[in-house]
C-alpha cells in the first residue's frame, strides 16, 4: 500500500504570497491531520479533517486554513506568508479520527524569504 | 509547564551501547494515549508504539522496549545494542481528548531527543 504523499516536497515563497500544500492519505484512510514543525516551536498541531469536516484546529491564526475532499485528499493554505511560516509541514493520515495511529508523509519544506 | 517533556536534547553513544530516552508527561485526563515516533534525516515521522493509559504493561519489540509508569507519568524508551541506523530524532507524544467540532484525540509532541550512534 502506498504511504502518505505530500506535494510539493520543497517550496520557496516570498513574504505576502500565499501557498497551497497537498496531501494524499493512505488508501482507505479517512482522517487527515496537519502539523507544522519548526526548530523554535517543535511539532505543533494545525488541524484535523474527517469526512470533509474540520474536527479540530490548533492555535494558529486564520491565515492557516485547510480542506478535505470527498476522496480524503487534503490541502492546506497559508495566506499572506510571513518569515515565521518557514517550516516543515507534515501531513498524517489515519483510518478514523483521533486515537487511531497516524502515519506521516515526508513533509513539505517551505521557505519564506 | 510542558505537557510532554523530553529532557534529553541530544544523546551520543557508541554502537552496541544501550540507551534510554526519557519522556515525562502531564495530563488530568484518565483516558489518554502515548506514542513514540522516530524521525530520520529524511523528515518523515515513523510510528514506533502506541500505549493507552489503562495498559501499563511494558513492551518489547526486538531491540526496542518501552517502560510505562503512570505513578511517575513516564513513558521511557530503551534501545538495546544500538546501531548506526538508530540515529534519528525521537519524539514522545501525548494524545488527549479535544472537543472541537466533533471531538478527537489530538497529540502534543515533546521537543524530541536527537540520538547519535557512532560506529
């Protein structure tokens, strides 16, 4: 079974731009979560989607948004990029919500200049 | 206070040494879950183990073993006879229930312990 895939793997943007990251979960997995990893803050939960609905959101500003499609694929969007948004963005999928073991993708490394 | 504390920022050992990675957590919930993940240089987090709060049985999987003690709120991870391929950052995580719009268990990660195994 193919693992979680994320595209693109690397991205360079400038301040003020917006970016969309994509995540395809493992086949059959219906829950997708997003995390931001930075050297300063570590791994932080962004949001979780299940059946196209956002079930939980972490403590991030409204510039961070996401959605999930009917095939469980998910996208996250960051508008008006700031330097501090430079990070590794990880997507994880699980069969169901929450406590189910999450399987992570390789991440998208975003650099904001 | 941090919910998950991994006090060891970096550990350096020589191959074949045993090494224990510490994890201390804090929660008021009676039902919660604990995880360990490995993050090699490639960046992808690899799931190692999940433990629920009602199961304090220690677990061994090959060279890996985990010691869960609710009395001290600790969930420590030991690698026996370490190998160079074990070099990675290891994360401990605590999943607690968050109501949200539907409710689910959301993990909080520790800051990670970087393990370097020298040949």
